[in-house]
């Protein structure tokens, strides 16, 4: 239950003056639904604006605030801008210009004949001075004086700087006084203000340390929550798993293990033998052989007389894992089953009985494997694939399925920069697969202008004629999934017109059955060309597909391009990845595509991606759980995260955890940043 001291921060925004149903919508688009959200809605930047009495004092390009009286509204005859002709105190005329559908707003904010304070940048249009889309318009009567440092906030449609600033001011007034959760020596060393002061200063832009202090709070809350997960895990009794190697000796793998695989299996085997449950992350680059490591781990559990479960984020990936593991397990006598939400009737009942009586030793499935109706005889190891797709809560639900807390091996195919491994997986030990199995061929990666589209389609025709298959990944248009879908469907229609029924389409909004059917057509070779959104980013394995086309590749992050490229090069044939670029690219996009041509080392690409894009979008144009931080910048993460991690460990190990005086304050912090699952875990543990 949330501490009472924080209740005022979690009140809904409609409790504020001026917030009704109409304003709630743009606030919700910004993720601002509570007082706390507004308080932490920090400005993107600050504009130094000079208050002037008349336009004669202004220089072109200068940011000013000036009193203007609208004299005329001029509507465009065609698609031009809406203009407000306004006059200053000396009679000078200035045009206030609005593009798009802003005429209603302009008329309401700037009524003819009524003086308004207008803030914006002075530009010149022909012989006339103008202000395009003023930052804000106010009817306040008090004249500003001198230079003003004005915050510029992220906005959504229907929201103005003046409106968001007024709401933030109300939110800041509602802030309670809270006890200090940062160690006093660190506060003094960094010269950080108290929490309440830091928020006020961060909105006024008067103190850079205030932003650092707020970033540290967020990093410390995350580090502490992860530390509590680790401590809770250590305090639980698990089942030591010591295998005799009998099952593993029966595996007939067609390849030798890499040194990284051998090392990782040894690390996992050492963890499994301990009485406290394992909590380990296996990081593996595309094609590095995580599945074999997972299978070896599951077989250790079976050899020890227990059961293992492999949890996958999608049904497609679960089925693929099941088929791969079934092939590898032939001749071992190990019973393996697949359980998904689609399994019904007698088939499902048979699987549930097998898990309950222990005759099924390994189960592969989606989240269906931790539903209430699923019980195990002795679940002792859980392997979670694509860990970033699952929340802590889902992992804990599965952990409760064992008689004792099961060992957990989380896997990710997305190489994570060193900087962020601590941020995302600070509670886990880490194993890394940084070698590719021998025989994996390099993928020929080329960057081609979209102007050569006809050549690319001709190349696909020749490719398909040889009996091989290809992927075509459509661009992410923007944050609107419907527009992404439209782009994919348009490309599918164009390619189907050329290649007929041999083209299949997969996207995230298809029903699971339709998606699986399309994927199975492609996997069986009945479809030669698969048009898709990034739904195929992970897990799809069709060795006969040796050509990948990524349209508008400059829109994707490096890590996501690398993941998509990894869908080819999975068989013995030479594979090619074509990165179709637009005619206009930023310098960052140009560097990204050059790096894709230069290297196939996912760990290097992850580090470069972090430098090029910053911590906000490591996994591509859309985020996929890449960093849990909204306030801390990349620079602050690099600078402050190690300190926060050490401080959290000190609080747990030396300062009495959450029970001491500082711990009580830290408990407030966990709730403030909604890392309260750390508190819940401590209670349940």
C-alpha cells in the first residue's frame, strides 16, 4: 500500500484548476495523468527571452516577449497560413503567423483589439517582422522586465507552453516535504539541493545540479529495487540441481560448442548446484547459440530429477523452440511438451497431467505456462527467452510455480551496452556469448538508394527463381501503428502484383492464428517472399531465406537493424542484406548504415548505437524496454549509475535496508518512482 505521505502526488490531474475532459486528452498523450507526472515533466530546454517595449528594440532572430494588440485576422485564400496583424505600443505592425489548423486557437488567444503578451522569435518575412507560432500568449497585466529564462516543455496537440507551465506550477505547489533518502555525505559532496527544491529549480533552469539530483533519485530507486530482488532471491530456499551428465552425453550435436558456450554452461552449472536460486542473464549475439546453452541447463534439471520450463514471448517463437529442442533431444528419452494459449480440450488436459505427475520433464510455451490452472510436480528451472519482453511481475508468477523458488536463466538476443546492463539487470549475474559458432558465414550487407527500387525487385525475382526465399521488412512510419500497418500492406500489395500468391504478409495486428499460418507457409517454403513489420525481429528461423531487404533502413536503430539482419545467414548458403535508404538522411543515419556494412559484431554495434542515439531508443525507432529511465540522460546514467548501485548495496548491507531511518525514506522513493515491486517482493520474500 502506498505511503500516505505520497497520496497528494498520485491525485489525478483533473483535480487541478482548469483541467477538464478536453484538456485531459492531450495530457494523457504525454503520459501526464497524475500530479507526480506533471512535477517530473521536465523542460526539454530553456530559452533566454528579452522583454521589449516595442519592435524597434528587437533584432531578427531574437527571442522576445512583447505586448501586442491584434488589429486584423487574415484567413488564407488557399492552403496558406493564418495571419494576425498586430501592433506594438509605438504603432509598429508585426504579423503573427500560424500554419496548419491553428486558426481557431489564434482567434481565441489573440482577439482583435485586446492587448496580449506574446513570446516568440522575431523573424523577417519580406519587409514585415513576424512571429511564427508564438511559444505562448498571455493576457497577464504585469509587464515582464529584463531577461527571462523560459522553460520549453514537450507538448502534444491541443497543449500550449503557457497551459502546461501553469499546470506544472500547480503541481509543484502540491509537493509534500519528504525525508532525505540520499546518503548525507553524497549530498554534501555533490552540493545537491533537497528533493522538493531540486524539482522547482529543474523547472526554472537555475541549477544544473538539480537535474543531476533528480536523475540520481531515479537511478537509485531502480538500483535499490533490483538489489531487493537479488536479496529476496538469496534469502529463499531453492533446490540444488546437480546433474550426472547422463542426458547431456546422449545429445548428438552436429557441431562443437564454442568456448563462450562451454564457459557459460559451466557458470550456470555452478549456480544450479547452490541452495539459493540462480538468477542469471545469458546475453548472446544473433546466432551465438543460446538455445544449446538453454538446453544443457534444462537437462541438468532433468538429470537431477526435476522439471524445466522455457518461456517465450510469442507463440511463433515458442513453437520454433519446441521443434528445435525436440530435434536435439531425439534419442535421449526426455519428454518435452508445448503449451500455449491455443491448446484446448484433451490435448491440453494430457499436458497438464504430464506436468503434474512429472512425466513431462521439459515444457516450452508462452505465458500460458504460468496460468493458475498449470501445476508442476517439481519445477526447478525456468528459462526466459527475450527477457526484456517480460516484466518482473510475470517472472515472479512463474517462480511461484515451484515447491521451492526455481532457478531462473533469462536470455536476450539483443546485445546490451555495458553501461545499461547494470541498469536493466542489476539483480542478475551475467554470462555472455561473444563468439559465433564456426562455419557461420558473414552476411553481405549493402546500402542501396530507394531510387533503385526497380533493380532491387528485379534482384528478388532472380533470387526466388533459384528456389531461395527472402524477407522484406517495411519501415516504421512513426509512432502510429495504423500508419505502419498501411505502409506494410501497401508494399505487400505492390509485391503481390508482381509475384502473385508466393508473397505472404505478417504484422503485429494480425490474429495469432493468421500470423502463425503466414509464418508456417513461409517456413514450409510455400511462400517465397515474406513482407513484414518488425514482428520478425526475433526468433524467426528459416535457413532457406538468404535475402533480407529493409526498407527505409535509416529509420531503424543499429541494434534493431542487426536483429533483423540476423534472420538470414542461418543456413549454409551465402546471405545478403540490402539496406534501402531514403534520398535524405541525417549524419547519424549515415553513420549507422556505414557501421552496419562495417561490422556484424552485435556487442560493438550496441555500444556504437548508445553513442549515436543516446539511451532513449536503443532498440530502434520504437522502444522495447531498453532502459527504465525517463529522467536520467545517457550522460547521467554513465556518470551516476555506478554510484547509485554502490549506494543501494550499502543501504541494504550496512544501513539496515528499508527498516532503518534512511530505509524508510528510501521506501518512499521506491513508491515515488513506481519501483514498489521491490517493496512487495521484500514483503512476500
